[in-house]
């Protein structure tokens, strides 16, 4: 797989389960159903999200992209041991949030869940 996305770093005091439960509930406002692949290595939880498995498989071939509906797969890396009281979230989007309404919406959703909507 080619990694070609745009990275954004955010920080949260939420634990892994609280963050992902809240995030996935809100993600259903965008995609009623979605496809995800995840793994957990050395206290880092990696999750790829896509609208469906076909989109995920396309991402494995061509890297991050926006489809004809201007949506695309994205990736969240949750570092549970970043600091004693804080966790680091790396959000990888298929395009800069300034040029994609979808990417901006995903960024704002993650920001709202991890930070209560404050900050950029």
C-alpha cells in the first residue's frame, strides 16, 4: 500500500475505548454503515475507515483518494502511551482539509470527540 494522505495531530485525555465509541457513533452521521480494519501493536491502535470494503481495497492499491462523491478512506492512529495524562491521535486524511469538505468534516468530528471541538 502507498501512504499518500495528509496527517493531522491531535491530543486527548480520553482513553481508547471512550474515544472510538464516541467517534464511531458520530461517524454514522456521515456513513450509516462503514468498513474498518484495525490492529493493536505496542499500545498503538491503528484503524482504517472506508465507506465499504471495495473502497478499502482500492486504497490498498492506490493510496488515499477521494472518490466521485468527494469522500475517501482515512486512518486514525491512537497512541495510548504518548504521555502520562494525554494520548496522541494522528488522523490521516485523503486530502487537505482546506480543499475538501469531507476531510474538514472528518477532522471536525475527530476534534469534537477528542477535544470537545476546541482548537485546530
